[in-house]
């Protein structure tokens, strides 16, 4: 009799471990997927920028410096590739450069009337939002994963089962936290 | 026009918002999920309780048909004669003693199962039917269209939906537009995969980017939380009852017959995907759920047919009894027992969707301002009142499901309450202040608010009496239906046919 109870208890504990493992696997995959979503949006921004530069170049003959800044920042971001620290810095530079470009474009009324420019501006600003939302979703997934991993009693077996804590997306460069300066 | 005058939905005695405790949207979501789980359990319980008298009413009809079916089979192979054994007393019926209560329990236990099985099958069938139509097909039949590629605002809307999809970690749903000046948006479909977001052109014109994003966040959050499935289950519940009412009324009512025929045609024919099919499926859905209210109820005029009419009338009498009993029980118990928890469940899902919108946009002000704008009368999309529970907000009550089916309790929570909850999540948009109370009436109502627990204590004996009345009503109607069934259906129809068939079998074999 006692033997049956023991076996039942062991089976229950095994079932619980399986449930915890599957839950953590699902959350970890969500974290990975969210991270690659950020990459997808960043790439989309890389692809949109040459279009933008060529569209506004005709109007903004005197703003070559700003246009060059944007083009160079984009090249650096594409070249940074897999190196996370350099990539994050380059993408930050690109965000600032594009922001400056839009700020400068405010001074050109003909630009506002051009439908192509408006559409492109909407696409770019939407892409910036998507990057932000992708990071937000990544952080939310990280929070869920870490909470699941660290709650009792799952934390007893999460470590031995091979689940590492995930790191949130934070701004590595303190300069990025400063309000971006617009050079006119 | 000040906000107060233009907002007819401002509760007359809503409390003026004072300091409100902040909570995080994750906590709000967890709280709303727990509430909705508990209320769903309550709903399921209420539906099961509702099912007991309903199945008991349907039971005798099935037993009669089963006896006759067995007699027909008996013409070919011998089958046991249940009626004979019933009169002998040798049927294995359960017995709980000699009290009246035990007698009732036995009757229910014997008669209810076939009816319950039938109800379950009809429910699964209508759910399957609804799944094909999808919740909210009415919006497709109203002419929802794809967004135009050249239009900047509509492209912006598609981008907004894509952004919210990324924030929620789900593939973005289809976006459809309604060309109407009403300001509102809804979700349609049966699940996240085939769901669509329907936005009215008026909403794009009236709300700015943040507010529209709040609305879309609410809708995508609602889809992701599974509200579409809940809406379908709710609707299929009422439709099951509608199908049974149509079936029971077919023998004696032309309107019941046409409804049933229309349903049968719809169920059996192959359906296309055009707007005409969507309109037909929506019409049938609506008819089943609300149309068999007894509003255009007619009975066949049998007097002119003479003695043939009298026979038809007597044959239809058990169905008439069953129909009335079923209808009364469904209305009474449904309104008092099932609809309050149902309304509460749907309201808590709305609050959950609001909190999810704040999680997705991280901007409670956007949704709050949008809700404030949606509290005006022009938020009512014409001809779509029947699907009002699928919209973000709906200020009125006319023509909605609240009006026809859910008698007690509103499906859409009041805008004031939603704004208060959003304030707790960090919004800075205040609900409009209540209009100044009329002379003398305001203060009493304000004082009554504080006395609510006392009012519940005083009202509890009344509530118990009322529950007793409900149970008594159920017993009485079921009893009358069973008596009439026993007398007319069994006595005049089943038993003579049964003896005839058995005699035939004996003399033939």
C-alpha cells in the first residue's frame, strides 16, 4: 500500500516537472522570437532609408550634410552586423540622424505637399514605432520568462534543467538617454 | 456644447472621482482574468440548472418516439416491450424512498437525460453553424471593404494594426473599413487566426493617432484574450434554445415552420463567401437568437378545417404544451439565472481588454480619450446594434442583445466606469462630472450608495422568496407539460399506436 502511494507521488512530481519544463521552453522561445522581431524591424528601416534620401534629395539641395549623415549612419549600422554592442550604438546613431532629417525637413513646405514624402515619412515613423514595440514585447517576454523561472517551486528545477535568466533590452549607451539634439 | 450636455451616458448619480488608487496594468489584467474565470464557472452552473427543467420537458417526447421506433423495428426483429414492463413495474427505475421529493427526483432523473443529450447535440450543431458564419458576420454584410492603398489615413491604420500586432506578439489581423460616419470599431471572426478588425471611416476622421492606437490595442487585446470564442459560445447558447423553440412550434405555428425551414435550408446548402451569403447567414443567426420571442407568433387557424382541424389540434396539443412550458422556463430562468452572470462575464472581459490595451500601447490616455469620444450617440453604427457587444463601446441599449436577450445587466460596461479604471492605470482623462441632481432627489440617492450592504441584508428574505417563486414556476410549468404529454401524447397517440404495432407484429410473425 505504502509502495503504491510512493509511486503515485513520484509520478505526480514527474508530471509537474514536465509541465514546468514545457512552460519554460515556451517562454524561452517567445523571448528568442521577440529578439529576432527587433532585427526584422531594424532591417526594414535599413531598406527604407535609401528611398527616403533619394526622394528628399531633390528638394533639400542645401542640406547635403544632413543627408550624408543619414547615409553614413545607415552604412555603419548595416556593417555592424552581429556585434551587439557596436550594432546597438550604430542603430542609435541612425535614429538620431533620421530624427534630424525630419526636423530639418519641417523648413521645406514643398516637402509636406509631396505625397510620396508624406507616405515615406509615415512608413519610417511607423517603423520606428514598430522597433519600439518590438523591444517592448521583448522586454515583456523577458519579464514573463524570468518570473516563471524564479517563482517557487519552479526555481528549484529551472537552473538544473538549463534555463538561464534572460536579459532585458536596455539602453547601453548613456548618451542615448539624453534628449536628442537637433542640428539645424 | 459642454461635455456634460453632449454626453447622455454620464450616470446621473456617478460618484465624482476623488483620489484613485494606482495599480499596474499587469495586476489589473490578473484581477480581471480571475473575475472572469469565476463568473464563467457561475455561468456554466446557471446554464446547467436551466437545462434541468428544459430537458425534463423534452424527455417524454423522446421516450414516446423511442417506444414507437422500437415497435416499428419489432415488426422485423423482436424488441423488448418497454410499455408492458413499465405497467408491470419491472423496469429498472431508480428509487430514493417514498417521499414526494424522491418522486420528483426520479421523474427528473428518468426524463431529463434524452432531452439533455438532444440539447447538447443541438448546441454543438449550432456552434458548428456559427463557426462557419463567424461572429459578427453582419458587419461583413454591411459592406466592409479593404483599405484603399492610396489613402494616407487608411495606410496609417494598417500600420497601426501592424504595430499593435508586434506589441502583442501575434500576426496582425485583417483590417476592414466601414464607410459610415458613425464613430466605432469592432472585432469580427471566430478566433485570432481568422479574425478581422473593422473600423469605421468616421472613427479615422474623428480620432487622432494615439486614440486610434488605443482603440486598436483594445480590439487586438480582446481578440488575443479569446473574447471571440466567448461571444460565439454566448450566442450559440441562445440559439440552441431558439432552434428548439422553432422545432417545438412547427406543428402548430406557421412562423415557427418557416423559421425552421429557413434554418434547415441554410444548414444543408453549400455556402459561398459573398456578401449575400454573409447577409443570409447573419439573418438566420439573428432570427434564431432573438426572432422567436413570440413577437410575430401565430397559430394555425384550424377552425376552418372542421374535424380534420380538430384532430390536428389535438395532435399538436402536447407540442403546444411543451412549447409554452419550454418558452416560459427559458425566458424566466434565462433572464433571472443565466443573463446576470453572462453580462458580468462580458463586462469583465471588456475591462480586461482595456487593461491589455494599456499594456500594448503603454499609453492609457489614448484609449481614455477615445472612449470619451465614443460615449456620444454617433458611436452607434446603424443596423449593427445586434452585434454591439463586439464593438469597443456602445452608448445606447436599443436593438442590442441587452434589449432582447440579456434582460438584467448590460453587456457593455458604462464609459464612466471604464474611465475610472483607466485612471487607476495612469490616465489623466476624467470622466465627465454628473449633471447636478434635480431638486431633492440627489442627496437621497447619494446616501443610499453607502447603505448598500444593509440593503442586501434586508432584501435577502425577499430574494429567497423570489428564488422559491422561480422554482415553483419551473415545477408548475414542467408538471403541466408532463401532464398534458402524458394525457394526450401518450394516451391518445403513443399507446394506441404501440398496441397496434405490437398486435400487427404478433399476428404477422
